C-alpha cells in the first residue's frame, strides 16, 4: 500500500487510472446492450470513488493528478463548433421549434425544482442550489451563489442531472416513441448539458450537434430567466 501511495503522487498515475476505468465502464455499457444503469459516466464515477476509498487517497490528490483531463474540457467544448457548423442548414430549418423548446425547457427545468422543492419541504437555500441544475456547471454555480444557493451543492446537482439524463434518455425516447434525432439531441443537451451531449453523439452526429447547441444556449437563457422566475415565484 505504501508503494501505491508513493505512485499516487505522480500525475500520470491518475490520468491512466481514469482512462482505464472509463474504457472498462464503456466496455461494460456495450456488453450490457446500453442498459441505462450501466452508463459509463455513472459507472466510472462509482469505480473511481471506490478506488479512492480503498486506497485512502484524497480527492485533492486525485484531482491534482487528473487535472490535465479537466483542462481538456475547454477545447472539447470549443470542438462542438465543428458538428454545429456541419449541421448549420438543419439548424436554420428548425430555428422556430428549437427556440420554443429552448425557452419552455429552460423554464420547466427551473420551475419544476421550485414546485418539488416546496412540496418536499426543502429549505430555500437548497431549492436555489438545485434550480439551475440543467445548465453547465460554471453558469449554474454562479447563479446559485448570486441568488443565495450553495455552489458546492449546485455542482453535485449538475453532475446528478447529467448522469441521470444520459442514463434515462434513450429508454424514455423509446417509451415516448421519439425517433427524431434533432429532438433527441436537443432534449439531451437541454436537460443534461455536457454529459447529455456526449450521450447524444453516441446516437448520431446530428443529435450531438443539436445537443451542443441546446447546452450552449440553455446556459444563456437560464442566466436571463432565472432571476425573473425567482422573483415571480417568491413574490
């Protein structure tokens, strides 16, 4: 164990561990024929938590080692512009329905938290922390902090929303008989941000492009309507 703790101090160790864990999780997901509970992001998170618990390595040590992967999030987000450009004609074609879906989806994502939060008797701080869960982490945390929420709790809510959406989306599409790739992708990006967008690319490039579009614009729309809905709800 001492030798492992020494090895844990090298950044390459946790980059390799994270990569291997995700590859194993993805393999399991494929072998299970894409069973929702075996979503590779969810399985990877659980496996990494187990590894850290068993080895006694702190999250700070892990994150310091795996930080290069975290830094790739920015370039990966920018790279979404490529499929967006390739599907530019389709985006113009669906501009009106997509705009309506964006406004409705962003509003429902916030208001549903207000309703369920009050129903279950959650504190105002907890409700405000959960409300911006469907937009990307930096925007969600900023909105939470500005309006009285707890940013750390918001970050966890965003992760849960992303994983849950990616895991449940395809079964829900089948149940509701939603077969249109544009609708599938846009719904995933709107409700489950980056994790949902990654799942959408597994469906098709078109679904991934519209998921990226939804993820990007949902952050802007949520930032604009969140204070309005908050003021209206708690008037």
